[in-house]
């Protein structure tokens, strides 16, 4: 006779895969520079361990840590020595997702609206107007004209 565990729900692999996919999509869309970073490893392992225990709360916390670590690593890379001699390239793109993602350059809150917004060129990483004014004032002026 096998012992039956009581009070423990079976692990929902579809739910776990969906949550992991959302976290990975968030990082690749907003912070592609961190894709192969070793700083993500401990959070991947924490998520795996939580899944093995069937602990949903710990699993979600590990995925949140994964996203935060990826964001922080990317911001470190973007503000690193390779950026000192060259200003970041910015672009105006139509934003179709109102979020409170941090500025890709300084890390401050962006509070974007739907419609035209400032991004790092080639990414969907938002840039605040203060950093935009420092690195591409002409683009910020164009955005301001559109708000009038």
C-alpha cells in the first residue's frame, strides 16, 4: 500500500510553464541583453526547487526574482563602461502597453501613456523623458509637440 500525501495539490505543469513563459517573454522583450547572464541561474534553480516541492508561492517569487535580476543586470550593462563614450540610440515608437517599467537608462519609473513614447532603439525598453532630454532632446521635443 502506498502512502498518500494529504493537503498537497498536484503540480500544474501547464500553469508553471505559462508563468515561466511570461517571465521569459518579459525579459526578452524589455531586457534582451541579459539572456545568457549567469545572474539568472540562481533564480532558475530556485524556481526549479519550488516546482519540485509543489510550492506555487515560492515558484512565483523565484520568477519575480528572475525578472528583477535580469532587469538589474541589463541596466548595469547599459550604464556600464561601454556606454560612457557613446550615447544610447533612442527611437519614438507607438506604445500599445501601458506599464510602469523602469527607464532603460536610469532605472526610474517611466509612467508611459499609450501612443508615441521614447524607447531604446531596437528594443521595447522605455526611456524616461529626463534621460531622453539628455541623450536625444530633439525626440523629446517631437513627443511634446504631439501632446499639445
